[in-house]
C-alpha cells in the first residue's frame, strides 16, 4: 500500500459517512427532508430546478464512486466490489 492520492480515500469516505450520519441525527427539525421534498416538488414544474438537482446528485455520486475506486486501488476496500453498490445513499 503506497501513499499518493489514493491513500486517504477511505478516510475521506469515512468522514463523509460520519458527517452525513451526524447531520441526519441532529436535524431534529427535519430541514433536510423539507429541502429534499421542496426540490423534488419544484423539479416537476421547473426545468432549472430539475437540471440543477440532477447535476448536483450526479456530481455527488461521481465523487463517491471516485473515492470508492481510489480506496479499492489502495487496498482499503475489496477490489472486486462494485463501487456503484457501495455508494452510500445521499
């Protein structure tokens, strides 16, 4: 296991998952749900909202896939595992 950009991929993934869990647990007023539902409803009627929402999700999922692949190359995640199936839900 060499250094390089792949060496910290698992740590970055772990921080992301922990941050999402902490944010979800602390969102007692369910603002995240409100934001997601609002964007979903607006996207049905506003092409700009739909496009921006899709672009944001695509970028996030691409970033997660990239980090998972980097962690696989570094040996921190099974190299035979499918990065698409390992991505945390956003």
